[in-house]
C-alpha cells in the first residue's frame, strides 16, 4: 500500500469539517480546528473553491459552504448503490465475527423478504434462503421494520382487526400484544424474537437507515437455542447494531450520535 499524500489528506480533512455545525466555515475556523498553518489553509481553500468543492456563502464574506462537486460525487455513488450487494458484504463480516447466520431483510406490506444471507459454519444452524418471505410479526427483522413505521402507516398495514398467523406456538397472534411489543422495540432500538418463526431458533435485529435517516431494512443474527443464552444476547445485540450501522453508513446515512 502506498503512502498517504499529506496535501490530499488535509484537503479531505477540510471537506469533512463541513459535515458538522451549520455547514459553513471560515479560514480561521479551519486553522483553529485542524491546527494547520494559515498559509496552508489559504492555499487549500483557494484550490477547493477553484474546483467548486466549496463556494462562498452569500452575504457572509470569508465564509464557505460545500459546493456542487461533492453533491455530484455523492449522486454518482448513490447511482451504484445496491442494498442487497452491500447487505451481503456486511452480513458476511458480521457472520465471520459471531459464526451465526446473518440476514438482511426489507418490508413488503406485512411480510419481510430476505435480500441477503450468510450461513453459520456450525453443523446446527438456521436453514433459510435469500428471497424467502415470512410474516413480519413473527420475525425480529419484521418487528424491527414494523416498529420503524409511522403510526398511521402501521395502523394501515396492521389494523386492529388484522388476523396474525402463527408460525410456532410462540408467535404473536394478537394485534394489541404486537403493538405493545413494537413500542418496546422502538424504545430499545433492537428487536428480539424467541422461537416465534422457528421453534429451535431465536433472533436479534437492528435497523438499517438510508442517507435520509429512513429505515429501509433490518439486519438480524439467528442463533439455534442450543447456543442461545441471556449472557450472549447482549453481545449479539451489540453486534447486530454495529453491523446495521455499518450497512447504514454504506447507504449514506450519517449518525448524529
């Protein structure tokens, strides 16, 4: 791997400063925050402005905001984004860490569709396939996605008189109970289901967001009950959240935390 070019690194550091605050900066702001010489900052700012990466803020002499070029680059990147392909890569990374089956799923009406999957290497593991469709209320990914819907949209998809089918004796079949579960999931930011879609498997899921912050998918880790424990649950929740955050970042989401 070649060496990093200092001038390019500094220019990128300047551009990334615009992600914080109100999105405008002056040369003195940049000098103070990056601890760079004033001459160096002046030259870099002049170059970035000449290439339309930053532009002067109207009515605020000496201040700059991002120009059109970063938007054009971002738009070109977004054109080639593939949720399934990106999800498969992240799912593989998560599966390598925990050696359990990892899924990425999207919501369609009241079902989930698995768009990416990486298997555990254990002999005993969850059997599923990308493209499989399951009732959302029976899965951790589905409940995570339902919990992320606005109330009016959730009510339209799952009205009070909806009939919820059961996949196992542990499946939720009462709408009121489902809504209570979704309130808790919304508050915690993760969803857990224990043997609700498969009598021998429990799962944990976290939300995946796009660049606008909207939840567009969920990532789950599925574990056979012989390897499931309360102690391991915390570890799996953290790993699911981390994996979902990585996929969200690939989709252009920037966490404000």
